């Protein structure tokens, strides 16, 4: 029995060794890069430090894949100290060698301002290099850049062209951008019916903006019959993905708009979530809700404070005029101590974390 077990173990080990040697032989990657990946992914035992060791050996010898991996690990502080300078150096080396994932990531880092001030034009150039090589996320990204004119001249035709390439590979942003083109007839024939399946595919891949667009389409009856239930479903999905406009839309609908059964607790909750992201209309609405005790404990002081924050932003003229008038009336009834408290709270509510403190004032926080 012992001999049989030993033979089985030897055969298994031999098969594993053979598989490993075949993989190494046929793989386009260097052995030290493969070893680094094995330690990073845990196939050889999880050890970021060992992964960095092997990636560094390959990176210093010019391997772009290892340079890319080492750059990401340096930016994240994984297996080594966090160092943006080192991380960007390795990313740039890999990108200049023509490695598409590195080109795309370098563009993202440049746009994010990791290397200093955000540079949308340079970022777009690196994204374009990756897109030309067929990298689907870069193609979808480039399509959206042309759609909105981010770092490139706005061009609906180019947005449509790149969106098709990305969508064919199943990229969520490409699918959403293609759906946008059809639903508004920008760079493509106006075809809302064709747009909806594309937006659904994008939303099912986790694209919040696509879900938000579906909510708006279902609410308006664009591309399909109007459906409030479907609008609520898609807006909720988008809102849970932190789309502020979808959160505001839910607040509006649950306030009793469009025939939706009024639920001020839900309305207050979603207006607050949007306000936490700096949505000016949501902040203006919160002032009214706090003033009236709709979904919140009544507080004129907090209502005035959030109103002041909203008025610093670009509100529609009629909304700003109404809010200014209401604020003046309310503050005229308050004491000097209360006015001083408003100053303090307005400073607090100027940050997302500060606005979030109003969650404690919700009468009934929904279970989300």
C-alpha cells in the first residue's frame, strides 16, 4: 500500500513538473516574470515581497510585463514601499516599450494627477496608443473621451467608431457609449430601440451611468413603453453605484412625483445620498426637508446651514431665488447663538463627511 501511494505521489509530481515545464516553454513570458506572477497570485504561495523580487529582476532586464507589474505594485505599496515616482517610472518604461496595458494605465494615472497636475491631453494620447493595439478598456475609454471632449476635440463620429470596436469585445464603457450614440443620434442614426439592449449589457457589467440612462429612458418611455417600476429599478441600481443624479431622481420620485406612492423616508434618504456627493439640487431639497421635518427631525438651524452650502453652487436661477428668500425668512427668526451655530454647520456641511452626519437625523433609514 505504501509503495502504491508513493508511486501515485511521484506520478502526480511528475505531471505537475511536466505541466510547469511545458507552460514555461510555450509561454511568451520570461521565467522570472512567471515566478513573480506565481508569488503575486498565490500559485507558488502568496508572497508580494517575492513577487517584487522576481519582477525587479525581469524589469531591470527590460521585460515590459514585469515593468508593468512592478509599477502597479509600487503605486499600491504591495510587497514594497508605496512610491509613486518609482511606480510611474516602471509604468512609463513598459508603456514606451509598447505594452498596451501599461499605456492605458499610465494614461489613467496621468489623468488622475498621480504625477502632478492632471493632464487630460497627455492621458488621452497614451490611452489612444493602447486603443490602437486593440485593448478593449482603452477603446471604450477613448470613445467616451471623444464623446465628451476629454483631452481630445469632441467628435461624435470618432466616439461612435471607437465605441463599436470596444463593444464588439464586450467592454462596458464601449457598450454604454454606443447606446448613448443611438439614443441621442450623435454620430449614429437616432435609434432608441437599438440603444436599450446595449445599455442593459453595460449596466449588467456594472456601469452605473448606463443604469442611470436606462432609468431615464424607462421614465420617459424612450425606446420602450414608459414604466415607472422599471425606472425605479434601474435608478436604484445606478444609485447604489453612487450615481448622484440617479440618487436625486429617486428622491424626486419617492417624493410623490410621476404617480409614485409617496415615501418621504426613502426620498430623504436618497436626497441625502446625492447631497453627500455635492449635488446642489439635492442639498437645496434637503434644506426644505429639514425645515418641514419631511423624513428628518425638524431643524431650522441645520436647514439654514445646508441651504447656505447649496447657494454657493450653480443652482437654477428660480431655485436659487426661492432658497435665498426662504433662508432670509428663517434666519430672521433665529437667535444670535443659532446663527453662530449655522456658521459652524455650514462649514461642516461643505464636505461629504460633514453632510453624512445628517444621517443621524433621518427619521427612518432604509435598510440598504
